[in-house]
C-alpha cells in the first residue's frame, strides 16, 4: 500500500526529482516546472506508440484540462521539435503529448523507417484516442499541432477526425505533393514519376531478396558547399548538437529508399476543404516550404481559419527558435477554440 502511494505521488509530480524523464535525451531546454512522463498507447492497426506526456504546473487530477497531441517534423522524434512544442503548451496550462509515429523512434511497427499516409494519419487519431480517455482531459477540448511534414499529415487527420476541435499547422510540408512533384513542383511530370516509381520498385525486389530495407540517407553529410540554404538549415539543426538525436531519421540514415512510393500514390490533402474545426497555419516568410502552407490555406473554408506569416523566419526557425515561433499567438488560438 505504501509503495502504491509513493508511486502515485511521483506520477502526480509531487516530488521535484520526478520531473525528469528516465534516460532523458531531449535536445531542447527543459523547463524544470513542467513534468514529463513516458506514456504508451496503440493505433487501430495494433501498433504500439510511445509518447512523452507533458503536464501543467500544479497539475491536479481532479480537474479537466484541454489536451493537445503534437508530432513532427517528418523524420524527427519526440525528443526534438514536438517535445519543445508540447512543453510550451503545458506551460500554458494544457496536457500535451508529443509522440513518435509508427515505425520510428521508440514506437513500434515493422519494418522500420517506413512512412505511410494512412497509418501516420491514424497515429494522430490514436493520440486523440489516448487523450480522450484520460480522466483529467476534457474529450470535447482536444487539439493537435503538426510540424513540417506532420503539418500536412495533421491536416489530413483533421479532415477525418471530427474530435479535433483546433489544429496548429507549423512550417508545413505536404509530403505527398513533394514526393509526387518535387520541390516547387519542378518535377511535376508523369514520365518523371514513372521513373521514380520504377526505381523504387526495383529496390523493393532487391530488399526482398536481401531481407533488409535500404535506407535513403538523412540530411546530407558532409554538407556540399553549393547546397541550397534550406539544406544548410536542415544540417544546422539535425546534424549539430542543436538538434541531433540518435533515434532521429533525419539525423542519421533516413527513411527507406522505397518510402516515397505510398506518398506518390496517395495524395493526402484531398478533403481538407471539408474541415469545419479551427485551423491556424504558421509559416516563415523566408521558408522554402511557404508555398505549401499558403496553398493549403487557400483550400480551407470558414471564418475560423487563420494564416500567420512570421517575418524573417526560415523553415527551420519554426523548429526551435523561441524568438521566431509565435507561441503567444498559438496559445491565444487554442485559448479561443479549446475553451
């Protein structure tokens, strides 16, 4: 009985020593007032997902909090950007879970490092499932934050999941559009797509014969001198102590070579015009990906949709630059729509 009481005290964060995660590998500045604890939940494909649950200061299990699920960027892990966003939401009084999607990080799924438009969209809804059944979360007040490629995946989830009452989509990619057309739609060609699919299907045969899955490589390293600025920005985050993480695909060997096949074949944002809940899209003025967020915003309907362009900000500035990420606007948005 005494052991149970002591464990309960730790879970509630009543002892300051419990505020750090076991084997903590988060790359951002940790707020000592915000407790984070490891949680596990499953999606409807039976894949076990792992997240870090961030609890507000003076957390009280007798209260009902609004909940927020956070994921991204595409190829990152919860100890990077999504954890930072979740921590900021907890500081604003929300219960927030940053999670690793299927096949990546500490989450389950085999084979590893394989993206899926359907399963990854489901991962967001699985996080909503998890939040919805917590006694201290109001199931009518749940939102999501999707960053980078998980911005587009997040919008896809919102189009399907009416339980999501508000969503913040930060520095977004539409991964299916980029996979199909290349950056800035420069390779929007049936012949180019056919060549890409042929090469990836040839790789499928090789992978099956070898019993392994070839990896495409993460952020290029060493960095070529003539690399575009946005590639340099990715390198500065994923390949340096600023953001490097041993489980991050982008920091290491990347996705499987065949990973783009489902993205090419299954466009994700087909039904975002159906979204009735509130959406805030945030992008950097200088972000190479800005066109993806602006084009998505044009397709949204209703007067509860908002676009913020952050002056002078690049794509990666909205990963961890506390002077650029408009957290006050994000918090005000959730305060309005999760009240």
